[in-house]
């Protein structure tokens, strides 16, 4: 089968595209004929060696996938050949990745793809959808009628958080870095969008949420806790999920006096049951049109190295060249 893989961590040029033997499904695995994968910043950190993980050699890159079950292991109970599925959590913790024509996936990480939802939509909603759901529902417990501020509303995670928050019934404020991306956030349902490059976020937030926001979702790798805690309401909740090296100052006094709470997580450490709960809502919202994957572009899998370069420039280099997800097709 064709696959995008590395023999050694390093720059995007280390990604090779070529033939590898197709995997055989283990007893609890489904062999998925992959028709779409999507790229996440974590893929670039693993490929670059910034996150140390045990890696098979050669290592097929990538977490997300969607496609059709081609074969099932003897203990698989939830799927049969021909079922359309999507999933994430591949290419992590010693598992092979998804950027290939076939991928053997433990059934616990797979979810049915509903009729009417394309594989591109499903793949592009996988990791970011589960991430947004875990943060909003399991951790922040965002409720109907509450307010949420999404710092970075146009990105892969942010654009999903905006939509899921609207699906839950919250009032949503967000930031974006250009007029075009402000418009994108509005189309996704944001009630008010601040340009973080030209406007003062603190001042604008005071105008639209004088009593503070119930939830602050931070997508940035260097959170400004003074700003965030200052903008939270009493009993406000804050989500952090990026910036492994970040060590910013933290305003302990204002934080505890307001009774705030801080929640951090990585999606791939969530249990299969937690991810399944998230996937059920995601599927429902995809079918109802409340969640539309924010796909910036679709590329052939043979351009995996170029896609990694682009993602890295946009997320780490802050070039702003992407607005959402890159989907690749084997
Ligand atoms: N913990 C987890 O489980 C988990 C899961 C998924 C992702 N992550 C991490 O979360 C981060 C975001 O991922 P992603 O896929 O959403 O990345 P992304 O698609 O590259 O989005 C980055 C966002 O940051 C915004 N941004 C850049 N500079 C900003 C600033 N100064 N103030 C406010 N916003 C700014 C961009 O806005 P404009 O483009 O509008 O300028 C864009 O919306 C990454 O570091 C990723 O590794 C963690």
C-alpha cells in the first residue's frame, strides 16, 4: 500500500511517500481502507521529535482517518466489513499512524460515519471534535445560556469549539487575526469576534461581557492568565490544552477569590468510553448541520511533507496561512 512515513524524526523532508506492506488486523482491530485523513499540529510535533513517543520503524504518521472497514479481527463485535467509520488516536503511544491506504485500528477508537456525512468531513472533525467536546462537556461543563470566549476561533480546534458551543446553546465570543477569519468565525456561529491584531481584547471583552465570561477556551501555547482570569466571571472555568514548554505567570489571588477552576487535558489520554461519548454527539451534530468541518484545503497524500510544512508554518510560525484543517486523500 502507499503510505506517508518516517524512518527518523526530524523536519518535514524526512517524510517519505512510498510502498509499505498493508497491516493485518489484530483480534480487536478493524482493517480500514482509508479514504481521507486530516492533519493536526500534534502530528508535526511527533514527526519533529518535539513530543517523545515510542515509534514503530518505519513510522506511519497521522492520527485522524475516515474510510470503510475492509476486514475485522476475530474479537471485533461493533463493526463489519463495509461499515463506514472514522477515528482518531492513531500514530500515538506506539501505535502506527493513519496516513496510508490501509490502517489497522482497535475498534475502541472507531466510530460509525453517519449517512450524509462525507469522509472528508468526518476525518477533519475527528481529533478536533473530540478535543472540543471533552473540554466543553466533560471539563468546563458549558451550559445552555452561558457565555464562552474562544481565543483563536478560526483554527482547527477553535472553529470546532465555536460550533459545539453554539450547539450546546451558549453565547460565543472569539478572536481571529484578519477580516476574512472574523467573517469565518461569524459564519460558524460566533456572536461577537474581536481582531486580536488590531483591537484590545481586554477592553472589547469588558464591553460585551461586563460580568465576565463563564468559560475561557485558550488555544494558544503561551496563555495570558492575567487577561483570562480578569475576564472570567465568578465560578468561571478556563481550558488550557497547548504549550508543553509554557511557564507563564499565574494570578493566584484573583483566580481563587472568584472561585474559578482551570482544566488541562490532552485528548489522546481520554478513555475510549469518554471519546465514544464525544463521538456520539459529534455524529449527531454533523448530521444536523450544527457542526461543519472547517476544511482549509484538500491535498493528495503524496504531498504529506508539504502539508506538514504548511501546518507548522501556520500553527508554530503563526503565518496565518491556514484557516482550519488540511485533509489528505490517499
Ligand atoms: N491538548 C489537546 O488535546 C490538543 C488537541 C488539539 C490541538 N491541541 C493544540 O492546540 C493548539 C491549536 O491547535 P489547532 O489545530 O487549532 O491549530 P491551528 O489550526 O493552527 O489554529 C491556531 C489558531 O491560533 C490563532 N492565533 C495565532 N496567534 C494568536 C494570538 N496572538 N491570539 C489569539 N489567537 C491567535 C490563529 O488565529 P488566526 O489564524 O485567525 O490568526 C488560529 O485560530 C496547537 O498548539 C495544538 O497542538 C491540543
